[in-house]
């Protein structure tokens, strides 16, 4: 490590720090000062030695792995590669452990297939998480003896900033956000930071994630649905209802709308942002279902003084850790911090440390892509069977939205599907009482059953679609 430190000091001034770290390591390899197969320091350790952020080191390691200078092994670390020999740096390790490393939770065959909520495949994240918890034992003892502090969580927040580097949020830094217990907790924190008065009003899309409604109702807020079209919220209706009800906030999922799967185009987002600016209407942008690069700028980039961004690692790594984050609008972060600190003091320190290790792991970009690729196989299997019907889908979307053919009502179809061992959600579950409800269902992707089991479940749904009831009660 001393060699890397010396070389970094020489090239640190010539450009971004992450490039300086990468250049220092490459120079050390060329000079023979770092050997093939040698393990590079853990991200956090090298960041501490260089007095830079873990995210900076993680970016440097990503450059090295992309260029073939290093090999990243999920949960184990980063090693200098032997490009000519093309041999694994893990040679000589316990072979049985290597075989089990990538997948501890293999898909299972099942006749009953739950498609209520997305279920991620294990492509190595179980091993990474287990290894991260094991590495907690090396952390200083005082980390396990004191109340959480914002300063102590800065490395974890910086890891999130690194994780969000491809999300068009506009300028953000680690001080703009708060870590929370998953996306639902993030929505609640944002609403608590916004709502004032004896009877505040929250605007929701006419088909919406049920967690918005539940969080608003817990705060004794009135919820009002806003009509939508194929592009998302209708701006004219939004402005009319916001003025009529003196609404304080709009909750929306513009990038990957839950449940319909639509993505609000840029032109429509700008119209909605203009309404928000005219009325001082705040926006909670829920991005929890995004699995790939965003299609359009988030509202945090369009109206930085009004938009709150909420996301989590639940749909791309695991929902088990309950790690989420909220990015506050400019000038509102103090309100967000106060709500979080008065509500629960902060995440448990071990969870924050594990989140940092997982998000900064140099193998994470490849692991995330592997998860997306595996998910896409299931999406394609569903499209192959159900694609003849009115189906909304994307390879990077963890569910499909199916508008039912004539002869089927959503509730009856869900009941018939469950009788066939396939559990899906009706459009009614996503609607407010006064909203229009289409005859449609959401079919989530379950990559924890075998692809064969999933295809058979799709086949059973196809049989139902091909054979609707002869009569519909009116």
C-alpha cells in the first residue's frame, strides 16, 4: 500500500482524484511494485489512508476492472489481473467455496408461484452481504457502543452518492440525503417533512403505489387522485386539483410507474414541473422500481427547490436489508434530518456499514448487471407466452402490466389465477376509491423459482386469458 500512497501523492493534482488513484495503481503494476494476484486494499481502508472518500476509490477500482488491470470478486475484493495468462486470481482457494460463492439461494421448482411482488435472483449478493457482515467484526469496538451520528454515516451516504452517479438528479452530495429503512420509510419521512396544518392534502396518481396512500393516511392527510393518460399525470388536471384542494405535495413514480409500467416523457415532466413551480407544489419522486439507467431527468433535476427523491436497494440488490435513502430539495435537508433524528435517530450502525461495503464493492456494477440480465430472461419468458395480449413490459422492469381481454374482470381473473396456483395483483389494489379502475392486473417477476416454473405459471395464465367466462355479472 505504501507504494500506491507515494504514487498517488505524485499524480493527485493532475485531474480527478479517482483517476489519480487508478493511475497510481497502474504505474505501480508497470514498475513491478504490485504483483499479479496481489489483493488491493479494501475500498474503505485505502480511502482512509489517502484521505479521500470511499466512493472515489470505488470509481478508481471500477476503471481498473473495466480496463482489465484488475479483477473484482464479489465479496472478496479486487486483485491485480494477469492479462497474458488469463488465470483466476482466486486459484488455489477452496474449490467448494468457489462453486457456492455465486449462488447460495438457487431457484426452486414450485407449482404455486407468487407474483405479488418482484423476487430477485441470487447472483452473488447473498455471499457479498454475508461477507460484509463478517467484515463488521474488524470495525472499531466503539462503533458498536455509541448512538449513531451523522458524521459517522458520511461514508455510507457517500457510497449512495456513488451508487446514484448515473441517475440524472442534478448536483447532489452526501449532505443532501438521509439514510432510511427502505423506500416506504423514505416516503413517510418526506411527507412528515412537508405536511403542515390540521388537514393537509396529498395528490396521488389515479393508479398508484399503495404505500403512498398508507403513509399519507397515517399522517391524517386527505388523498386526492389525479387523472392520467398514456404519458402519466395530466398537467391541467394536476393544476386544477392542486388549486381546488390547496394540496401541498404530489407523490409520483415517473420513471417506472407502479403499476402500469409507463415512463413519463421529458416534455410531460417539464409541464408537471412548471405546474409545481407556479403553485409551490412539492413533489416526491419515488424511483424504487428503477433497475437500469434512467430514461429522463428526475424532478430533483428539474425543480431542485421542490422535489424529493426516494429510492432503495430493494429492487436491484435485496429488500431484506431495508436500506433506502431520501434526497431533499435544496434548502430542505435540515427539515429531513430533524424528522429522521427525532423519529429513529438513524439506521443501526451495522446496517449503515454494510450498506457502505455493499455499494462500494468493486464487483457491484457487474453483479447488478448480472441480476438485470437474469431478470430479463424471466421477462422475455412472460412476453413469449402472454405477448399476444395487451401487455406492457420492459426488460429492465420487474413486473408486467396486463390489460384483460373482454370477458374478464380483474378480481375474477385474480381469483381464477390463484386457483391455478398463480398469485397476482388486481388493478383495484392500486386505485383510490374515486379513481377509474381498468380491468388489468400486475404480474411481478419471481426469479426465485426456476424459469421452467415461471413459464408454466405464464402458461396457466394464458389458458385463462384464452377462455374467459361466458357471462359477466353486471
